[in-house]
């Protein structure tokens, strides 16, 4: 059944991209115009997982699969590769990265270490010249900062404990405070955020996940403040900061 449905989806995309009878919108797209949708669909998959909504997850995974099929179809039209090549490529990679399952590796190495060694070998075979090669430029900035730091840490360029990155964070706060021009302030702000990621990473915490949870918590608490104000017959936006802060503390207390 899975093979039948994959073939059906590939046929649908081929028809949508047919130069003579296809869909005008689909025909107008290229890799660059579709890329934002691909990223958006990946986030919507993550959102469905976060909400534990398996019904939505099924649909969002389908939307994400469509993105793969769309890119593969455009590449096939250019004679570069097709969907089978995409599936073959990831299958080959997964088998190569799991020699203890699909090969004869009996070294007993921890899986994470073995995985990183295999990826490092793949990068070297692809002509990588820096330890940072292969980190996608298009990643969200927070995620890319963590990956850069982790990759640098594998070369030994890292603090041995949490004190070093914490001290660096305080240093960056002071440098931002001292910055005079907008350009300098923007630069120091970036350094501050990068340093904050390093602190969180030093504690073994995923910065992206930590910030996502913090966003959700603030969202929840802010909406509760608005509801508290409305229940008192007040417009939250018209309250002074002290009154708003009092509501914030009330919401926090209500969550304990």
C-alpha cells in the first residue's frame, strides 16, 4: 500500500508540473520559492508533536512529504536526480551510519560517538576543510549557534565547565551596555546572544527547546494577565507598568 500511495503522489506532482496541462502556480515555482514552504512544514510537524496531536501529525507529515516530492520533481525535470535517487541516497547513508546494525562493526563504541565519527568522515570525503564545514547557513540562528559551538568544542575549543561561558555572558552584557553606535550595539547584541547559547549548552540543555518552552510559558502567562484584567473590567494595555507587574506576579502565583 505504501508503494502504491507514493506512486500516486509522484503522479499527482508530475501532472501538476506538466508544461501543457499543469497548475499555473505549481509550474511557476522553483527550488528557492518552495524552500520557505519546506521549512514552514517542518515546523508544523514539530508543532503537532508538541501538541501530541497525532491526527494533525499525520496531515503535517504528508505536507512535508509533498515538499520532498516537489523538490525531487523539479530536479528530475532538470535531469539532476529524481525521487528514487533521494530515497536511495538516504537509505545508503542510514546503512553506512549504522554499521553495527547493517554491517560487521563490533567495536562497541557509544552510538553518539560512532555517529559523529561517521559524519566527520563523510564531511572529509566531501572535501571539508574546516571543522565548521557542513553546518547549513539557513538554519535558525539559535540552532546554528549551538551547532557551531558543538563543532568547535570537538576540536577542544571549549570551556571545561559552566563558569567560563557564564563569565563571558556577563562580559558581553557590559560590552553591549558600553556600545555607542547602532552598528556597534547590533554587533554586541549578537555576541551576547551567542554567549547565552554557550551558557545554556554548557549545562547540557538544548537552547532551541529551552527557548521554545520559554516562549510558550510567556504566551500562556501574558494571555492569563489579559484575562485577569478583563475579569476586573480593565483594559490590560491601559494599566501602568506596576499594575501589569502585579498581574504578572498573580499569574505566576496561580501556577504554583
